[in-house]
């Protein structure tokens, strides 16, 4: 994995921000599909107040990282790279903060921690609006099309800004849409290194979630580390049926349900409410 980290992480795809709370320890942020670590920009200042360091990186295939065409992307590999990255940064214990696709990467890291197959110590895990339960996750029609063999590759090459904006806008709340400039920023991350060509390959995670359900959901059920979910309830990908299923499946872990208008990108749509929930979770850790 060292080769992948050295060769496929452009310097600009990794940022380590110095925090103002040494006692809070470092946090690794893990972004979602189809975006990048830019997703955390609206809550970065708040995270710096909570932690000693905030590590932001673009996973392979995303943002400013390498996007090889002849490559099989997987959640397992993303977790491998995250581990190696932290090792290179000499971080041996860390809090995890994840969203969407990143939730699944975080669950693989959690499974390794539970099974003692990693030297990384996970201090806490905060998830947000991800398809951690296949039965309550409903990929968008455009995503389903992209998973069809051959058709997905063709559709990716035909993609254009208008279609991207419409698709991304569908997973934001009606009153919490990005500005035109923000939509353009999201799109520029996909255009970088011609990432739009390989988006269909990244969507293999949908099948992986079902394939590894026992391992990843099991990791949540079995772990003793503090876990919390911050959830926007207007999410069409993970609709509100998720709330009851989460409470039933992992009853020992907490969940903060944000105001009704907040959708799939809570850290972007409601950064102050998101930080309030995250800060409350972190304060509970210091009390224990």
C-alpha cells in the first residue's frame, strides 16, 4: 500500500490543519461520493477547536487524488490507504468523522480495530448520512444506471455540468441548495484528472455494502468505542425510515436528527447544527 499512497496522493490532495485543542486528539475526516474533502470546509473551523489536528484527504478516485482508469476501486483499498496515510503522519490513535461513502470506509476501519488486525487505535466514530444499512439505502436512478456494465462507462463519458448539478441538487434540501459557485466547485473536483470517466467504477461500493453487510453492520453492533450518527432526515438516499432501523439495530449508539429540511449533506447544509451535535458528542467522551 505504500506505493499507492506515495504515487497516487498528489500533495494537494492531503491537508493537515493544526487544531487548538491538544487534548482532543487528531480527527480523520472521510468524505462521500462523488465529492472530496472539500465537503468538510464549512465545519473545518469548528473541528479545529475540538481537535489537535484535522486530517483531510481525497480518497483515490476523488477530488485531487489520482484517478486511474485501469483500476478496480474498493472500500477495502480505501481503508488500506487511510491506514497507511495515518502511519506516514505518525498518527497512532484517531477520531473518525465520516459521511456517505466515507461511512463505509470508516466501518471497515472499525471492523479491523474490533478484530485487532490493525495497529491504529480508534478513539471514536461519528457517522453522517451514509448507506450503512443496505435495506434503508436507496441509490439514485442515475447511480443505478451507472452500475450497468458497459452502459455506465458510456454515460460517464457523456456527463456534463447541467446533469451533474441536477443530480447533486436532488440530494440537497429544497431550501439548502448550494449556490451556483458552490455547485461549480463540486464539479471542478470531479473534472480534475478526468474523474468523471471513472465515476461508474467508484459505485462498486453499493454492491460491496450488501456483500460485507455482516462485517460492517456487525462492527457497529460489536464495538465498545463511542459511536454517534448525525442525520439529515430529508435525505432521498437514506430516507427517514433509517432512524428507526438505526435505533433498533445499534441501540447503544446515539443519533442526532437535524431539522426536517436538512438532507444528505448535513455538514454543508447545516454546518452550525452539525458542529453543535458533533461538539456535544465529543464533550461526552471527555466526561467518560
